[in-house]
RNA sequence: GGUGAGGUGGCCGAGAGGCUGAAGGCGCUCCCCUGCUAAGGGAGUAUAGAGUUUAUAGCUCUAUCGAGGGUUCGAAUCCCUCCCUCACCGCCA
C-alpha cells in the first residue's frame, strides 16, 4: 500500500510513476472520493466531539440532581445525525480503500521501463554453460531413467497434474539441497533459521500483498466453521516470515532482521494452463529456501544487493551457470520497487530460467502490516523496509543440477558442495 | 472435544455505567541532589487517523481497555457472538 499522501497531494505525479509500470490510476475518481472523504470525516468527528461534550454535561447534571430529560432528547437527535454521517463516511472510505489496496508499489527510479520480460536488463553472468559431447536430455528424462528417481506417474495418481514424487538418490539430493542452502545462509550470511506455518490467515496475506488482488493464485483451506478465520496455503515463505513484524515496533538495534526458512510453497497456477506442464518447473507444490530482511529505509537498496548476492552464492557454490537480470517495470511483482531475478542455465532448454527472485518492497508491505521500528531516542516509530528473495527454489535447483551435471551414461554427478550432505555419494546412477 | 479461570498501556496491576486515555507500581528518558557506590526528589513516558500548518514542530479533534455487534444521551464497565491465553481431563505425532 502506498502512503495516502500519494493520493492527496501530488496524485498526478503518482499516476505518472505508476504509468511507468503500466498501471493506470483512476485520478478523477480518487480526487472526487477524497473531497467527499475529507468533508465527511470532518463532519463526523465534530458531531462526535459535540456528542461527547453533551453527554458529559448530562453526567454533571445528574450529579447535581437536575432533570436531564430535555438534554437527553437533544443529544439523542445528535446521535442520529452522527450515525448517518458515520455510515456515509464508512462507505466512502471503503471505496477509497478498494482502489488504494489494488494499487501496486512505485518502481525505483533506476528500474528500466518496459512491458514484459523482453525489456529486462541483464546485469551479469556467472559460469559457462557446460559443453556436452552428446545431446543433453531434459531433467524429466534424466530423472525418470535414474534408479528410483523422479516419478510423475505416481504423483498423478495420488494427487493429480503438476505434482511430483521423488525417490531414492533424487529425493536425497533434493533434501541435501535444502540442508546446504540453510547452512550457507545461517552460517555464512547471518540469517536466523526459522520454521514457519505453511497455512496462514488472510491478514498475513493482505500484509504481504497477495490479497485482496491475487487470491486466485492461492490454495484456500476450508475452515472448520463459517466464523473461523479464512486460511490459505502459502505461495512462499515470504508471507509468514515478513509477517513476523506485522503490528510490531522493532528496536533499532535489532535491525537488520534477517530470517530464513525452508518451506513447501503452494500455487494454484491459475491462468498458466499449458505452460511448463512437463517436469518440475511449474508445480502446485514445491520447496523453497526463503530469505527475508527487515531493514531501515536508508539501508534497503544496499540490502537488496546483499540479499541477491546471498542467493547467488548458492548457485556459485553449486557451480551452476546463471545470469542476473534487473526486471523492468512491467515484469515486477505488485509489491516490489526493484527486483533482480537470477536465471540458471538449463541445457535442455538451451536458455536461462528463473530460479530466484529478489525484491526490495520498500515500505509498501510494512505499511500494510504496520511493521515499524523506532530509532534510538526517537519518539515516532517509522515504517520498516522489507526485502525477500528465494535462496533458492529447491525444485528448480534440482532441475538445474540434473541437467547441468548429467553424464553420457545417464548418471548425474553430485556437485562437490553437496557431497557432505549425501554421505559422500559422488554420482547418482541408473539401474 | 469437555470443564473452569482469564484477556486493561513496554511490563505488573486497579477500575464494575459519566469527573478514566485509564489509579498505583515496575521499567525507561530528562532534570535536581548526593566524595564514589547505594539511596533520594521532580518532570515526562501508547498508537493510529483527521483538521490546521512551510513543517515528520506545535495546536485542536476523533478512535482504540482481545475482536465484532447490541443496549444507553453516555460503555473498559451491562448483554450477545467469536477469537485467544492459562489450568485440569479426554484424544493424538
């Protein structure tokens, strides 16, 4: 959510900035509602104030033993006016809220303008795509051929499309990856390891921006009763982790707050029928190690570089070729001011595919969730800046390893960094 | 799931229809006093929103005592619903 100031003073400027990312702000409607809001709020509050004062007078009159019936009648009439004004105000505020909660974050100045991923800007590359003296297979072919590897047929039977079963060496490799990532981030990068719920309430989803706009991307849990709070499966551990600071005021000394968690993530993938249907690339359920930081506003852009670097470390230590891309305005997520994607090389697709997305959300999420901090000696708390990134998507990392480390005989070499987590196993073989 | 007790400011804890944004204490901040230490005295100490304003300074107003609804001229206080916490029992990994 943007600061309400953006919609009062300088709304035109806000509209211009939003237009950069292809969002059209309804300036006229907002202006009209704002005029109404102001008038109604002033009226409501002054009525309220008058009623409070009159009621106090009644109390004093009672104390003196006077007859209060005429006074009461007067104040009663006041109350009716107040109720009417309140109802009107509420309506206007709801309309405003509707519009405002659907407005995306403002892109940072240095974010290139563009409509879609075509206009993203490559920032850097690491590693060389491996050269094979045979035709490289894709991860599905490799994984299914391995002794106890990937098994999509069984997953289809027990659940349905876009789910996977992993077995044997592949399942272990998958587990090794999460262990490796968590150890790296906690031991080398200073993150606190956490374990978090994968089912969250809607206040949390509002806080990070998945709701109200993107409910169809989520799996929703049926509540036990109609009055229970609505719950959904998390699409990313960003949701529980960032909501650590919802409705909190953090001491300055505790910043930056750096959290990591391994979790399953669930996405309904509504609207992506037919895209990446083969293999592990686009699943309804996948594992991810998430990085989240809560920092002071002046530190957030540096923190984005740092956090992205932490995700890059995983790829580098695994020896996976990748490139770093600065997303253009049109390709950024709803809540982001600036986003880097890390794209790993996939030989079978002969291209780079997203494996991590690292974003600075500025104060956008913090404002929604009232996540604040207080500077030493300062009276007023300030909004935090929040950042998050995948460090990394485990399933896609597995894909990258299967494809980049595949051998002519169909076996897959285990990257050295993972061997301590695999009891020294150097290679996963067929048969 | 059952029974019982509760949810009040950073924390503890009073209040049981009006003078309570909320006593008292602890903590914290500033000031004074005191060779050091210990102790003492005084002042201050929630958040959000709106209006005014060059101002994130002041001033004025509104809201908030778990949440939502209701009764009332007026609710922390009365009524209803829900949520949560604690204790014991049942069940379970």
